[in-house]
C-alpha cells in the first residue's frame, strides 16, 4: 500500500481568509480523482472544544456522529466531501495540554521536566498521525487555525516542521493562504504583507510549497512572478483565490488555477481517474438557475452572526438547489418579536424555521412565531429548542395548560412539558456532557416524517440537555398532535408533527449537520418543497 501523503494548510496576514474552504476545495478535487481524502482542523485556543463557547465567540458548534463538539470547519469538510468526520478530525490546544498533563500526573514521563518541545509537539504530531492509524486515506489535509506568528500557533508550526522532516519532503507539503490587499488610493495590489508572512513561516523552519492568494482583483503575470521570486515558490504554485459568489464555486476556481495539479506533482501522486465533478456541476447549475423564489424566516437568538447557524444556511442551499428555488432567508431575532410587531415581521413568509439555542433570552418571541405559523398554516420546521417551543405553544394555546414551559426557562411552572433529561440531573461539569452524537430514532408508520425518510429507523445527531417530559405524553399527544419519532432505547420523543397543517414538524435532533451537496437532508428538501407550494397559493 502506498504511503499516506500529508498536506498542511497555514494562514498569514489575517484570520478568516477561508483556510477551511480552500482545504475542502482541494480535498474535493483530489477526491474527484479517486483519492481517499480526509481533513483535520487544529485549533490553537485553550478551550478543550467549542462546546462551551458562545456562538458570538466562535460561530456554530458542529457535532459529529461520535459526539465530538467541533469547529464549524468540519461542517464544510463533510458538506464538500460527503465523508463523515470524528473526534480525531478536530484537535485543540486545550485537548493537547490536558492530555500531556494527564500523562504527567500518571508518571508516564519518568520524572522528566515536561516542556513544550518535545512533549507538547509530540502530542500534536501523534494527533495528526492518528488519522493515519488504519491507513484508510491516501491524503490527509491538516488545517492549522489562526495565523503564522501567533503565539498560540507556534507549537503547531514546530510540530509540522518536525513532521515534514520525519515524513520526508516527498510525503508532506505546506500550502500557505495569504491576503493580497488592494489599496484604492494607489489603485494597486500589495504583496509586501504576503512576503512578510512567508518570511515568518520560513523563520520557523517551514517553506511554503504553494501560495494561495486571497484577492478582490485579478493577479497579473508580473505580480505572480514577483511573489514566486520573493517567496521562493514556483510560478505555477502561486494560486489566485479571487472572491466568488458562493463557496461552492471555489473548487472550480482552484481547478482553473491548477491547485490540484501542483499538489499532485509536488507529492509525486498518480491520479486514479480523470477528474469527475459532474454531480458538483449539476448542483451548481440548479443553484444558480432557480425557477422561482421563496422567503423563509429563520428565528434565532444569534442571527447577527451568520456563522451561528452555518449548517442550517448551507442545508437551505442544498435543498433549494434540489427544488430549483432561490431561498431568501429572512433572519428574525427572537428577542425582537413582540405582540405589537409579530404580524408585520412574519407576514409574507412562505416558511418558518425556529432554530436551536440555549437559555431563556428570546423564548417568548419564538413561541409567538410558532403560534402565528400554526394558525396561518405556514410550513413550520422546529429544530431542537425550536421543537420544544412548538410543544410549549401547543400546550398553552390549544390544550389550555396555562404557563406551560421548560424548566430551563423557569423552575416553578405548573406544567414542565420540557424538562432536564434524567441522565443530566446529576451532572455538574458543563463541557462535553450533553446528549451528543448519533442516536437511533424509530418513526411511526404513515406519519409525515416516515413518508419523507422512506424508512422506519433513522440515525440523527443530537446536542441537548432538555427533552420532552414524558409525564405529559397522555395530556399532549393525540391523533391531531403526535409524537412520530421516538428513541427505541430511552423513549425520548424525537419528533412531533401537527396533522391538520400542510407541514408542521419539530425535531429534537440537528438534521442540518448531515446535509451535504451530494446528499441534501430529506427534511430540509421536504420543508422547502412545502414552502414553495405554499408560495404558489398566496
């Protein structure tokens, strides 16, 4: 079996340049030539994982099948490649240091002084190589978070330097993503920040094999030659990454620039087939040429930052393409939905999704929005907290359970229809202790969700502490409002649906995590189809 090749993606000049998208795009091009590829993200922050971070801090927390709370870039990896990631695909400084300290406490270092080099760097190298344990992949792409020169990133850069030396240059390479700023006053692109960034990387002992240059304007041949000369890379390895309308255009732009060819030549790889992006191009054609337009409201608590609901927004792109509709997502802050303005805010929508979240802030706005779409027969989709809000709204306004609520919001409600899971009641530590990962769900035959999935057993990813309180099952559920999905092991209510409504579904799990370009999630596809049908009736 051929030796696994490693590609390290670093960043310079500024953060948020899109290392994850470049890594995922390159992986897609290599995968399309029948290479087995996976991607890993190394995050320099000291949190063990992003599970305890506010979405305003770090965007969405993505969850894998095995229950890892990870960086949102893993969502990009899965959406592009349709390959499931795991705990091993996301490593943080917090996890690295925690592991090394645990080993020190056990006496595994035989009394030696524990240092950043070699102990921390060795742990980083072990985590990078862990993905290669079973020799499942031809190529492993490792994205290093932050920018070169950051104090937090230094141990990672040193670990990469050592690995390139140990693996041999024919088996490992570095791609450096940088910014080419445009100065409007001088009307020219400036390469000096890139030169300094590459110099900083070289001072750490790593040579950039490929430069990927984020730019708002085309790079001239003269500029490319200048960067190749001053940054010590081949001319063809200076890759332009110009701004595009959608991230799904990036693989095609990288193909035009020949990024995959440069990598294949540098690592002495032999493509197993001619590149095939047929399905990808079909998706883009449908996405860019919609036949109609709809408006779907997204009610959430963190709508100011789009990354807070990244997977939901991407799932709308996938399902919109399938239905050949352009979806205008109308962001609605749940705190700002009041008795006075809710009709104005919600009128004109063709569908409403109430998003996940934690805590009491903005809860009443979510409940009010659910009531409006239930009464007006507007397609409704509730995810996690959104499902719980649908239960509370129905309990209060249809069943007359006045003050029905979740114990997450108030402890003294007479009708705690949503309650802390039994398994959560003794837990004191917050990080990594929610109900996480993929769990089985049994669907009721002839229900709406059964028809959508086309099967009776599904597996979906979870991230929650609170659940439907089964003590109220007999009070709440009926042929009109039923539990159509249940965990067969615990009896946890996973899915609710309203019968006398064109499309009203709430799910305790997070279907958005599993939607990809090649496999759009069936619930999103069906929801968008229902919203499209509703738009024709208006």
